[in-house]
């Protein structure tokens, strides 16, 4: 119970990886505030997780600064402080780079990157006000490094998140605040069902690039988040840790057209 007594806030936690992080934190003795834009999903998840002693919910859109501030304010109001912030909310849109509209770009960057910046700012302000210390964890992706052409805006957002994590880590180190990121490979959530596993061929393509031979479980990302949030990771800051089943270390192949 290395996290026992700490207070955490998680965005995008009505389902998927965020929900798994909430469950893991509750199991580890953390008091948790979960937030999501999907009010019904959030309420259903809170009911499923139970634990009214240690769990609160806030409906909010991470692309709106006031909503993210409200999440942090709720943690302080309900549990007295904030120790861990998980900027997890994100969306992906599978599309050809030439089809990306201004609205697509603004929405994806607004949620995935601007929302994470708002989370870093809101959490850090509170952590500094309470005397320093704390951990901010950004949910990145292998797409921070990989170039998958049908996920261009998503990849751009996660690439930006890599630098957000590095810059914020340096800026906040004097306050003893660690800023880290987790970059999962393919994890079996609704996002993957709707945007990645768009066909059986697409699923096989991902598997052909995943040495572990399977998609990851949300709990296998949550366990990395729990480690990074704990003092076991006290000397890790500014880095992205990739639970990816070996995906990033593969040397990719491309179709060869002999001339
Ligand atoms: N599943 C994967 O394979 C995978 C891989 C790498 C990174 N990630 C990242 O992990 C995070 C969670 O992904 P997931 O697979 O659990 O996705 P998911 O779609 O299952 O869940 C995302 C949650 O975020 C919420 N959300 C969406 N827009 C929001 C907004 N504007 N404000 C607040 N909440 C919002 C959704 O309602 C949903 O509950 C994302 O940042 C994603 O990019 C996922």
C-alpha cells in the first residue's frame, strides 16, 4: 500500500485506462476524484467501483480550463489536497492526413494536448500552494514516437505531450513535483475498438507488430501509473514509460517495390 492516504484526480475515467487507474488507486488506498465528459458513463463507473468513502466524480471537458480547475478544486474540497494528477482523457480519429479538417485538428489537439497542459497547470498550482511535492502523469502513447499515417493528429498530439512532459518536469522540479508520461501500445479499450481495430486486417497488422502477441489490458497500464505515482519512482521525472508489449523495439518493415 505504497500510495495509501494519497489523493488523486484522473481525467477521462468513465471507462478504459482511466477507469482502470481509478480502480487500481482505490485498491491501493488512494482517495480518488474521477472526471469525464460522459456524465452517464461516469455515474455508472462510480456505481460499479463503489467506495463512496474514497471516490468522487466531476463531469467536465478537459479542453475547458475551468472544468479542469474544477476537478482539482473538488479534490481539495472533498479530500483536502492533491498528490497525483493523471491527465488521461484523449480521443483518436482514424483518417487520411489529407482529410483532416480544421475542426478535427482543433478538437483532437484541444483534448489531448491542451487538456493535458491545463491539467499540468491546475495540478501544479495546487501542489505548490500546499508546499510542493506531487506527481503529474500524462497519458501518452507509442504514437508519440511512431509515425502511423492514419493517426496523424493523434500522433502530433502525443508527440507534443512528450515535450509537455519534459518541459513541465524541468519547470516543476524545484517544487519537488515529478512530471512523467505513460505511453501504452495497443490496449483493449473502446478507443481501440473504434479507431484502431477498424477491421480484422487492421487488428492483424497491429498484432504482427506486437512481440507480446496480444493486446494489453487497461490494468497493465494502471500498474505502471501506480508505480510512477509512488515513491518507488522518486528519481524518475520528465520521461515517458512505454508499456507496449515490445512494440517500439521492433524494426518496422515497409512494402518493397523492386525497380
Ligand atoms: N487504448 C489504447 O490502446 C491506448 C494506447 C495509447 C494511449 N492511449 C491513451 O490512453 C488514454 C485513454 O484511452 P482509452 O483507450 O481508455 O480510451 P477510451 O475511449 O476508452 O476512454 C477515454 C475516456 O475519455 C473521455 N473523454 C473524451 N473526451 C473527453 C473530454 N474532452 N474531456 C473529458 N473526458 C473526455 C471519454 O468519454 C472516455 O471515457 C487516452 O489519452 C489515449 O490516447 C490509449
